[in-house]
């Protein structure tokens, strides 16, 4: 398959620059892939697609204030985007500067915090913060929220809450699991009252989620790595639902990737791990039957994932429908609920 097979033209006006006034005020496009049917709706009506015993799997990662700005010793300005915290005082970071900094370069932040570049690791730099505070504490105090590159404005105070799910609890992500942004506390209580089961996984979303696929053939793409944790309680909830006829619904592609990565041996396993799972058409899904997701970037790995889930032609038709009907795209945009396409039996 070619990367160009996953391209489409998106009017710039449909890229959501701000969240809706209320979290549940988004629209919801329902794609029933087996029936090849599309229907327009509102996210406020999402519970009508669920029944008691279904399991909603949420990604409970929390977005950190991963963007830092400051001068180099030479006087040039530099911007850091922390990709991953790897110790109390060390992190992996993207660095944007007029000249690529060398190993050993010191960078000062706010005349209070300094860091040293320890090594270059592909596109990332390993850095050490020369400060008694931990990296996470430094980011909380001096960092800025890393809004996605297609949101063409600086982060505002309101984004600190809105670019975060209401159930976020484990800090480590540099991008929000955006399907979860549609839920508010009232919606979660309504689902609890219906008997819908809430389960959690943790996958710390990396900046690689926004990186375009730059190769011609998608088989040549090298996927970025992300950390995940699957609690034993989540495995138990899913197995109980599967035994009782409940359906497994991933809230977002990150929840789906964590579940499918942890089931590569054939059965879902609890524990922690790193995944580079790259889901493309032809993939055999092992856990997830339904997917709640936002609309994704052209030529992105996430567009390839939903094409694997629903079928490439079905996604093309759904995205054309969404554009024609003025749906809002990307992180602060509208949602889509996908019923998984029928899978060919494994040989």
C-alpha cells in the first residue's frame, strides 16, 4: 500500500481551532462498517449506542506541560518539546533552534533552570536538568501545554483544562487522547447508571502521533514507540464482558493500540510495555470491536488504523461525508463511532 492512498483534501475551515462550549456538544458520525451505513448524530446521544455489560476502555494518561523556551549560552533562542521523561532529572526532547545544538550544550530557562544536552538519539536529544526539582515539577512550573501543530494559536489558560480528559490521572503524555475529550462527568455518571463498564489503560501519547508518514510505501514506515500499562482489573473486566456478550469499545486509537499491543500473543495480557504497533489494512483485531475516535490527519498512521478497522473504502466514504456535512476535524473536532468491519478468517 502507498501513503498516497490515505490522502484527502480537507478545507482549512474544518480544522477545529477551539473546543466546543461544552465537552458533549460535539457531533457524532456513526459508521456501521458491516452494514455499510452512515448516520449523523450528536455526541450527547452516544449512550444510546451502548448497553449494560459493554466495556468502554479509556486511556487515563495526563498531558504534561511539555513545551519549554529559553536561550542557549551562545544567545540563540531554542524551543524544547519533551517527548518522554526517562528519570527524575533526564528526558528525551525534540529541540528547535537556528542551529542544531551539540552534545554538551547548556540551555538556560527563565534564568532559573538550566539543562545540558547529553546525547543525540535519532531525532531526539537526551537532556539532563541541572536543578534539584524533578523534570515533572519543572514542567509544571515553567512549561507550556503542547497544543498540536495544526492549532494555529498559542495555548490559553482554558486549554489547560479542555486539552485534558476529565479522568486523566497518570502524567506522561505530550498529546491528549482526544476521543476522551468529549466526555464530561455527567456523561460518565449516565453510563455508570446504564450498567456500562468503565475500564482504563494508560498509554503516554508521544509527539510522533503528529508525524506524517514520509515514505512512499507504508510498509517502510518506522513507527514511534510509546509506553503503555494494562491493569489486571481491565483484563478481568474485558474477559468477563466477552464471556457475557458485552462489546469492547475503545475510546480512542491510543486505547485501541494499547489493547492490541498487549494481545499480540493471542490473549490480552496485563502489565507494562513499549509498543511500536503499526495497524494497517489487513490487520486482524484481537480485542476491540467498536472504536470511538476523532477525525485524523491525511497520510497519518491513525488514518491507516481506522482504515484497517472499518475498511479503506468505508473510511474514504465516511470522511467525504464528514467534509460535505461540515464536521470539525482533529483534536478539538467532532467524533466518529465505528463498528468494526467483518474480518477475514485467519489462515
